[in-house]
């Protein structure tokens, strides 16, 4: 009897172990299939970028003769001649102009949008709901609608052919999307620490700088990253307000490279496109963790 029970228990244990082994195999197969599909889709999405990098090392004739991304005879001719450009200025000048536009714009956006969002999220004042509704309404307006009034305003102020039309709107929280994003993040942050700081005698600005801003850091990094990438890719704004070639950013310099004399020198254009993409990609991957936290978390829960 005892032997029968022991054999029955042993067979039961063996069956359970077999079921677990099959489940583990299915789980591993499912994970492998998922990773395979993700890798395939990722490769499909990244292939244009991979082709761009490979084509930048090809000669102009090979770009059209060889559709693959791997160059048969790699050359740096596109980078060397593309960096020199067809103007009296090298591509380094256009990179510096881009940074001279991007950095003040990012800093102005972070400071102004934080202050405005803090006011909307924490204070009650007359016409608050009307002003916030007007702010949200501007999100529905395409940028093209406001281009003409802004151009006329900056023309009357004498700011054309300067970086001021690109800086000033951001310094006054002109990007409603970022204000709305920070307001939503602030509403999810409990006020306990702010109230404790007020009891200890902190002013509104001290509370904002030393208490709120550290809690807002994931959202602020997302705001700065968005603004950095959008400004790097902005073509219409500099095209409208800047007319001097020595003030052109990278976005206009790339278009300048495609003229009547260099219409078929695509290796130069592709090489400079790779260089133009590199800062945005590098910043994104360095700040990826904070960017995802700022988009997904929505603040801390009280």
C-alpha cells in the first residue's frame, strides 16, 4: 500500500514537473517570438536612418547605382566637401548658429513655462479659468495662422534678421503645450512639502525653486528635450525671420546645399544630414530615462 502511494506521488510530481517544463518552454518561446517581432519592426523603422548613414560614405554615383546601405568603396568625400559648403562659411558656423538659437530658447522655455504653470496650478486669481481656457485654445491653432501677425509685430519692432523673434516667444511661455504639460504634472504633486516650506518662512519663489522644481525635474527634462529637437528641426521660423547667410542654422544650411551647382551632390547633403541628426539623437539617448518618466509618470501620487 505504501509503495503504491509513493509511486502515485512520484508520478504526480513527475507530471507537475513536466507541465512546468512545458510552460517554461512556451514562456521562453513567447519571449523569443516577441523579441524577434520587436527587432524586425525596429529594424524596419530604423532602416532609413541606417541607409542614410551608409549612403553618406558613398560617392554620388554609387548612391543611385547601389541601393543597399553598405558602401562598396567608403569615402569621406561627402563629409569633407559638405563641411566646406558652397558659401564663405563652413558648416561649423551653421552649427554654432543653431546652438545660439537652441540654448537660449530651451532655457527660456523651461523658466517661463515653469513659472506660468505654477501660477495656474497653485494660485487662484481673477479670470483664471478664462485665461487657462484661452491657453488651451491656442493649442488648436496651427502655427501658420499666427505667422503673419507675428511677422508684422517683429518687423515693427525692428527684430527681423536677428534671433530675437525665435527667442522672445519662448521666454514669455509662448509654447502652450509645455505649459499645459507642466500644469498637469503639478496637479499630481501633493502640496504638503510646499505648505511646510511656507510655514518655515519660505517665499513663493523659494518654494518654487527649492521644492517644486526638483519634483518637476522629469517633466522639465521632457520639456527641454522636446524644445531642443523641435528647434533643431525648425525650418520655417528661421526661413521667415533670418535673411543673412552668416546667421543661418543647420536646417537652412542643408537647403542651401541643394542649389543649381550642387543639385546632384547628394553625398554631401546626406553627410551633413547625419551630422545635423547626431546632436538630437545623442541628447535623446542621454536623457531617455528622464524623458520616459516625464511622459508616463505624470508626477508623484499623494
